[in-house]
C-alpha cells in the first residue's frame, strides 16, 4: 500500500532542493491551491508549515527567536482573555536537534513578547506565577529536551507562555513517553523535517478539567499533531489523550505505555480541538495526509 502521497514534479523538484539544506522549512513547497492558509499580516511567520490556522480575536501569536542561525525557536498562540496558551509549535531537523546545554535552572522567566496586561496579575497589579502551590506541574509544551542547541533556546522553553498545568503522574509518565517518541522519530533515516504542534484544550467547556481560583485553566485533554516530510513526501499523525490524576493508561507486558492507543488522524484531531492543523499545506496534500485511517497511520509511523 502506498501510504505516502506522490508529489507533483514541481513539488518534487522543490523538495529535492530543500532537502539539501539544513535550516528546516519556512514555507510550503507546493504552489498548488491552498484555500485555508494563514494570512501573513500581521504575522509573516504564520506561513510556516508547523503553524495551525490562527484563531485571531483575543488570541495573539508569540514568535520566539534566538540570536543564531536558527532564527525561530518556537511559536505560541496565547489567548489574552483566557490568559492561557492554546498551542506551541516548532520544527525539528538535523542541525537544531544537537547540543546538550542542559535545563535552564532559574525558574520560569517573564516572556517579554507578552504585554504586561496579558499576564497573570495579582490584586496589586504584580505579575505572578499561577502554577505555584496549585498541585500541577509546569508542563512544557515545546520541551526543554527538544531545544538543547543553545542556552538561549532552552531558556525560552521555560517561559510561562509555553506552559500548561499537568498532573505530575501525567507529565512525567505517558506525556513524557509521547515526547520521547517524537524524539525517536527525529532522525535522518526517518525525516527531513518534523513539524510539531502541541497543546491542551482551553476552548470548549466540556474539555476543561477545572479553572483554579487564580484563573489558571486546567485542560482535560492534551494533543500533539506531527507532520513529517521526507524524500517520499508527507505523512501526519495525531495524539489525543485525556489528562488524568492517576496513571491508569494502558501498558504492554513490559510496562511500556501503548501510545498507539491514542493515535487519531489529523482530521479527527481538528474536530476534537477546533484547530485547523497544517493549514499551510496545499489543499490536495493536506486532504491526503489528514484523512488517512488510524491503522495505516500507525503502520506508517511504526507504532504497534
């Protein structure tokens, strides 16, 4: 069975050129129709392949950049009314996955891309961290372990705007295994570039576990949308998982989490979340990679 979509001649030539570089992709490779792509005003970076369709309204895009050859580290959509992040997205490719600078050790710094009034403020107007003493971990969405190439890149992953509240048993358990699985896929024999978008559910009332007295929204579900580009074309996978207080997630006989249990196609993930992932792909490619059935997706990504 041909699981990956064949590329047109024009797209194939473009792909061959891009694969010879090591900077990751910033724009779609195809020139075919794209009716749902992001507008690039006021955010020119919104055309990148890892970007979902921006919600707009009270939500803003925070594009975190580093002072090195990589440029864009990761991007976050922040809802200024809910004071919560909807997702963070980023690219993984050969040269931005090396390094071992270690974890930033000085707390959770203020994100200077976010206007003061959009942060959590106490009764006296001071910025505060709503995670402390909440019973929830600071759950990285763009992981520290995925940004080890410079100290600056790693520090940015500790911004509160890149955090969602997660129970420790979830954060250090099945979620950590999902993140490690993405790192396992991030190898040259598997990908040219991985485009990753992750987050927790903050938009639908029945997908919110609770809202703390300080205003912090606790998602009931978390998700990952992953697009892989390699020399055969594109393929995509979604993870959708409930955020629980206890570790009763299915495991195999060896005690490993059965991640295949949480696989959905991107179209289903879009229905669940209300987010239009990988909208900057041309329509034909997007339709193909987003609608493959879950069993074929598991096969294509090597999940049992």
